């Protein structure tokens, strides 16, 4: 795994010498993080129909055929490159299963920015309220979901996305800035702003933040 003691050039040399072995090693190291991304980004309508592990396997096979592309243009860290492939795989999966239904809430991979699918407010709210599963909580959950959706929609798209990258995907500030192609300081400020604004709304909704 590429760590703080190995610079990019040394990593690329290892990758050139043993592409399959290094890919397997890196993918195994990052598997939990990639699974977390798939689990959040996967459309809730596909739960039970599509397995996150299958998506990871499909993305791995795709990455194996595209190692040369990365070596020819290593513009990002290897983890962000793998994340991009995960995103492309998710787009393909959504198209296969949802077709045109998904086009107005999922976006194509952008040419530069690696935000591979727009984070919908509905999806964020669903994850935040996921623990409210009892029948007695059903009406309250519906009401809170509507309020939370409205609150999230009030955020700037980039601020909402960086909240997802940092909070749900658990990316570092540096990784989030790389994904969004903004300065780390700007990414940090946007995250703090989004978190502060969202929290100020959530604390007014009973049961979400104590």
C-alpha cells in the first residue's frame, strides 16, 4: 500500500513492475473504504437486488484492464482513481437496473471533478434516519425526512457533496479536496460551513441530535 514513506514515483515503479500484484494489494487495503462508498452511493431501491461485494468485484475487474491508463496519466492518487472506477461501475449498475428512472437524479462522471454521482438529499436523509425502523416511528420518520430533505436542499451542492465525502465516505480533507479539485483549505472551510449549517437545523428536530 502507498503510504507516507513511499513517494508517488516509487509507487508507480512498483505498479509497472507488478500491476496485478500491486492492484490486488491496494484493493485489499482499500476494500473497506470502497465498500463504504458503494453502500452509501447505491440507490436504496436496489437494496436486496444488488450486492455491494458484486459491485466491488466488477470494479476490480475493470481496474485490472485499465492499469495502463493510470500509468500513462497518474493525475490522482491511486485511491481516488479506484474510487472513480467504483463510481463508473455504480453508474452502469444503476442504468442496468433503473434505466431512465435514474438519469434525473444521477449524473455522468464529470470530465474533471470526480464526483461520480450527485448526492441526493433524499439519500442523505435516508441514511441519517436509517435507525428509525420501528412501526411506531414511521410517521415521525416521514416527517423528519421531509424536514431534513428541505434543510439539505438549502445547502450549496458542493457543500452538500463535501459533507458526504467527509462524513459518509470518511475521506480525509486532502482526499476530498482532490475529488472536488479545490484547495484543501477551501475544502476544510466548506465542510465546516456545511456541518455547522446542517447541525443548526438538525438540533431543532427531536431525536436526531441529542
